[in-house]
């Protein structure tokens, strides 16, 4: 389940729900998102995650040799993630 702006484990009005176990979404709006496991009691024991999406950083005027990930990208589990890629939960 996903909700915006709450961290109190209230799953009564989720923004979205997923049930396949192999889901992804693009977080392209700034704000704080909370994701929790919807089984009663699991969120209260810590099975939740909060993600802050901030504005896009300015592009630096630096030339690299290509060994670094692109600006706005990152690395998850050893794989390069391009800017705007879906986050799989």
C-alpha cells in the first residue's frame, strides 16, 4: 500500500494498493511517500518504508570520463538506474 503524508500505519485510505508481489511505480512528483505491508500489525512492527522525492538537482558543469552514473541516476543492487526509472518494491 502507498500513501502520501502519513506515517501512522493507517491503511484505511491508501493512495494505491498492489497484490502481485512483483510491482513497480514511477515516483515523479516531489513529496514524502510511505509504503506499508497491509497485514494487520505488520506496519506497527516496522514493516514500512518512507521515501522523500526532492526536486531535480541542477546539472553540474563537470565533464566525467563515463565511469560515474548519469546525473539523477543511481545504483541499486549493483545495477545502474537511469533518471526517471521505476522503483520496484
